[in-house]
């Protein structure tokens, strides 16, 4: 029984269609907008049919939706993160008393997250999936266990349900993360604009052998970030769209061993020193390779520029142990760095990008910060995918 990662349960009032209904409501009202992206209209410029803009008493949601002031704290969640119903926006009946005096920032964040996560369909592995207890999870080489994620341990066969392998002309060099619908996120340096060369393997455990739950899906399209720089690894992120099954509106048959990981909308969700996890089929320090998926815990590291100077760019982040005991290595590239919040929901916080020799003391692994690219992701996957599976 899967118990190692993600044992939280969805709230009792879980409504799987709530976010989709919310999306349709906003679309019908003509309030959809993309923020801070070249080529897209700014929600701050919206003023349609005489509706009041946010600076006239309304509210600008983090997702770019402009709410009329009458929609704020009206008992109905309109922002995807529940911000409009947060106690922060409760009008005080006591003159001179500000909202910040009424509620602490911690309580406000917790309230908003409860509102949002009661509707998520991501970030919780299916705990009913049964692993084959006869499988030998300690793959051995030359008489001892061989670890790929430096400092890592073997995963159970269906433990990390959003982990995917990216097959390039029948060879696996990179990983990725399933985010719902028919979409996978990986590193830009792992792909090229040739969908026919790639396949995505979901619920894969050993690279050399598919298990009963493994799905192999061809790729329909690849979206590499338009500002990706192959020399500096800036904007090292790509979206892979899976090909639908013939005559169907889905890319694989429902599989209890496959779950979507949530896509974070804010870079403030997790702070430095938060313990997260990495996973992949990478190599050890001595270069040896293995077939079993491994995972390890890592800590988020603050102020990564001190290690890499001008090589560290916006949209990058660091994680690992400064002594080099835990790190991602070659072959883990494109794979997920996942952080779990206090309610047990898992978010794709980073993508394995680059490093100065895996496991080298004083040089932690560098990851693409997914939250930094939320609007770009949403612009490619579309509202239905983001609102159904993610924040």
C-alpha cells in the first residue's frame, strides 16, 4: 500500500467541479486577463461596460481577474485562491482599526489556502494503489546499493505518481512532472521542437522494464519557453503536450497509479529551509547508472547568488545540502522538485536544471522556479487545465 508520500485526504466538502464552474463564470463575464506577460492585455487596464476597475474599491485576483467591489466578501469565492473571501477584506466596524489589526498574516494565508485546496484535484497521490511487494526495490551493483539521486533511496514502484520519464529516440535522459490533463513540465534543455522523436512514460519505475501500470504516450506538441537560453540555462522550462487517444478527448486511460502534481501560483508559498523532495534516474558521483527510480529530501536554499554570482538568473532557485550529501545528478534533469504544504498537498516547486558537478560541497543544485512561470504555463495549457488540476 502506498504510504511513503502523501497520506492527506481531501476535505469532506470537496467539490471537483467548483474551479471549472468558476472559470466558466469568469469567461462569460469577460474578465479573463493575463498579467505581466508580453503580448497579453494587462488586467490593470480593464474597464469594460462601465464596470469598476480594482482601484475603485474592487479587487485584482492573483490570476488577473478583476472583481467588482460588490463581489468582495459576498460569501462566494471568485478568486481562485479565495482571496476575495479572506478576512483581510472584511470591513471593520471600528474606526481607526485596520485589517492588519484584525487578523494575522499567517491566519490569512491559511484561510486562503483552505479555500483553494478544498477544490484541488492535484497534489495527493492515490493511496489505494498497491505496489508489488515481491519487487526488489534495492537494485544492487557490484554487491552494494547504487544510488542515482545523490543521498537518495529507492522509491516504491507507484510512490511518486507525477514522475514521468522522457524517452528521446528510445533513450531516457530526462524526467518530468505530470500536471494534469495531457500536460507534462520538463526542462527546456531536455527537448527540442520535434514531437515525433519523444514519448512520455508515466508510472515507470525501472528504466529497463515497464511495469503493469506504465503508460507510454506519444507527444503531440512541445512548447519551449521563448526566452530560453541554452548557454546560460535561463528560462529552462518546457511544456510537453501528450497526444490524445484515437477518437477520445484524453491521452491515456484512467490510471490509479498516475496523479497530477499542483502548479504553484505564487513564489511565496514555500520559504527557505523548507524540506522538499527530488526524484529521478540520474547517475552517482562515480558515473555509474541504474534503472530504479530514487528520491531524496532536500532543503530550499536562500540567496543562491552567493554560490554562482552572475550565473544565477531570475527564475532560478537552489536546493540540496551544502555539504553535497544530497543532490540531483545527470539523468535527473527535467525532473521534479516537489514541496508539500501543511495540509499535505504537493506542489511542483522546481525543475532540475543544472549544477557544478553533482554532490560537490558548496555548490547546490540549481532548479527552474515553476511559480515564476505560472502565467506562461497557463497561457499554453489554457484555463480548463489550470483551474481543474491546479491553483
